[in-house]
C-alpha cells in the first residue's frame, strides 16, 4: 500500500470573509467521501475526500478540502465484495485517517485558524455498520 495527498486546498476569498469565518468557524462541519476504482487486477485506488466548510447560506465562507489517495494491493484470495468494501471503507480509512486529519489541521492552522481541533473522531466501523447492516 502506498498513500499520498493528491489534492489539497484552502480558500478564504478576502479579509472580510476571514474575519467572519474566524468568528463562526466553530459551526463549520467536516464531511468525508470515499470512492474507489480498480487499477489492475487486485489493485485498487481509494480516494478519501475531507471537506471542512460552512453549510449555511452565508456568502462569507472559507472552504478547505483534501483528497488523499491510497493504492491498495489485495490478496489474490479476496473475491467477496463485502470483504473488499470493508477493507476500503474501514481498514484503509483507520490506517490513513490520523495522517489526513493532521494534514488538514496543518492547512487550517497555517491558513490563519490556529485553534481548530476536530473533537469528534470518525468511527469507520460504526459508519460501515450503519450503511451495510
């Protein structure tokens, strides 16, 4: 398995937005998307996208997003779709998430939001179980 940041961006369009966002950043939400595609037999590209932003209707918003790519080589005996889903949605995510969170927080801190922390940790097992059980 190898992993890397494919894309990372932070956008605060102007000073007024920065001042507004600094006051309301505690209301921003962290969202995660996971998608995958086969590259070769038994090799899968997994893209995990973290988005941190304001979901309200305000026009003064900062937005932060990162796509983290992981290339996974699967054992030849893994053929069951449920096992593959669990690997992609749980095992890979538990392995990469601490690094992703650290990189996104670093982006936020160097973008002028030094006090941001993600209090709630993502429970990938729980998300998987809610989706498939």
